[in-house]
């Protein structure tokens, strides 16, 4: 089972994201807008949507990063951030998968390192999607070739067996 956060409703330019940007026209909104634009420009396959009230960037339908403005800071977040290399030591957080970079007005940030993190998150998600597609194709090919279901039934559990073997 894939652990990717997927949003089939993601689009090239989501009007809800545009409305969010207009509603956050202050200094923090400008910081978020700047970094979200970098996410948008990672590739032609980047789509977006408003998820949990903040702009979220996806590779196709799989979320890789977000920007969110709070009262005193902006978070640039990464859905699989725990697995990203972070030589600039920018990432914060203790969650199972996610990490974020906290930005504050008038506080310097390593623009190069953050841009590299965004691009790394994009490339990482693109690779995860490709691997997920290969695994799905392999499971389908196996199932079609053998006539067997790909799920392995639990021992002595006929309720979960999809085909009995004698």
C-alpha cells in the first residue's frame, strides 16, 4: 500500500490557491507566495490545490510541499521531509514523515539551500511515483499471469482467501 498523500482534484492553477494568495497580501503572504512559486516551477507536472487551508504543490496528484502563513512566520513544508537530505540544517519537526522550514520576516534564510530542498522534494516524489507505478504494474502483471490475487491470505482464514489452493 502506498504511503503517498494523493489528491486527484489537484489542478494546474487552482482558483482556491489564487484566492488564498490574494487573502494573504501582507509580508508573510508574500514570503509564502515567493516560495510557492518556486514549487510551481519545479516541472510541467506540478499541480496544486488548497489542502488543510494552505497551498499545496503536487507531482501529478501526489503532494510534495506546501506553504502556509501564520501570525509571525511562514512554514515551507515537505510531506516526505524526514527522508530529504538537509545539508543546510533547515528542516524542523518531529513527525513520522513531514518536516518544515520556518521563515520569519527580517530573518535571513539560506535561499540556495531552501530552493535545493524544494527541488529535492519534487524529484523525490517523482521517483516515488515512478516506483509506485512499477510496483502496481508488476502486481497487475503477476495477478494476470497467474490468475492469483496479489494479496496473501492469512493462514487458516478462508474468509480472506481469494482462491483456494489444493
